C-alpha cells in the first residue's frame, strides 16, 4: 500500500519500516538500526509539525511564534533577540522576523538598551501574557490527546529515553542546557 505522501508501507508497519525493508533488500550488508530510530523521530516531528498544533492555529500563531512568547513568559523577564534565539533554537534572522510580526500584533514590546542602543530588550505585553496563559492549557490538552495512543508508562519511558539522547547530543554539540 502507498502512503499518501510517502513510501510504501507494509501491513502493520510504518513508513520507516517500509524504507528499512527496501534498504535491506538492496543493501543487506548495512546496519539500518540507526535509521529505524532517527527516521522515526524525524517522521514523528514532521507529522507533528504538519498538524500545526490546532490551538495555536486557532489563535493565529505558529509554533515558532508561540515558542518565543513562551520563552518570554516562562523566564519571567525581558530577553534580547539573541537570548530568544538561544532559548528557541532559532536563527537570529528568524527571531527578528517573528518579533516584528508579534510586535505588530501588540503581543511583545521592544525597547533599546540604555547603554547600547544597538541592543533591544523584548518583553511580553499584557495581551501577550494573557494569550500565552490562555493557550498553554489548551495546547497541553491537545498534546495529551496526541500522545494518548501511548499509555502513561510508555510515555514516561519514551520521555526518559529521548531525554537521555537529547542530553548526549547537546553535550556533544556544546549546546547550553536549561
């Protein structure tokens, strides 16, 4: 059977299993184990991004915009665009573009640094804070539904395993941890 926008899947298998079977047929000499993990992580991430988070979409926000607003809300203080880029794993240019859009919607304010006018400080407006506080519970409920196909114990195990992998990758790549 052919998946709508992807490779052929077998009965009871996912698209990555089908890809692995295809590679094993043409290259039985290679270990496809890493592909089975990384491929599934990437495929899950892509499908979650395609869903675009229904509560965010209803509020007219992208995940990236919500991440910026959320970073400002959870840290509880002003951040520079560079700090926001680090907090959200985004490029400086992407943060600048998103901040401009959020400022036009009056969800964030920017002010120049008193000592260095080239540096901006960004804070949530009251409207931005209210929006984050309204959306977060709804977004978490949506994510709970997405994960409900896995029982609570499996979710905990998956979270632990992904946490271990992430900590190793962040350490290897020199990424600052929380």
